[in-house]
C-alpha cells in the first residue's frame, strides 16, 4: 500500500480514498456528511478559510481532516 501524502486534493479525489467502493458520484456526499457531522472538525476547517463550495482541500485542510478522520 502506498503511503498517504499530505498535499492538495480535489474533494472527489480525497473522498475516493476514503470510500473506494462507492461510486464517484456518491463519494463527495459521503465525505461531506462525515465532515459536517463533526463540529470540531468543521470549526478547524473554517479557520483555514474552508468553503463548502470549493473544489479542493489544501494541504493544511487535508492534515486537519486526517487528524479527525484518520488516514484513508
């Protein structure tokens, strides 16, 4: 298995890593739901300037996500 790298990921790209068996159309909704249910995670992402309509996560946001959700 390849080592997970913290870098910029599109939302779909990161979601596919967390939900490899889901359809590409559904993965974004799954990850978004996980994130939105975790208030401390949402609060930390907000500090970084996270916008729910953005197309990607920057490396800082990816680090925060894996701190809360674990590596995909």
